[in-house]
C-alpha cells in the first residue's frame, strides 16, 4: 500500500488521495497525503 500511495501522490494534481468507502451507502474519508499516510493506513 505504501508504494502505491507514493506513486499515486506523484501523479495526483494536488498531492492528496481521496478515499471513499461504499457498500449500501457511500462515505468519504479524509484525504490522505504522504505526511498523513501512516495514520491513515492504521485506521
């Protein structure tokens, strides 16, 4: 996951990765940046 995150942030226009959970409903999580990646992966 960490390697993919680094690659994704490189190609993203604002350096943030938007996260969505979905099933019956959709939930938007806080965006992940490289600085916040360790905390986000542990949540």
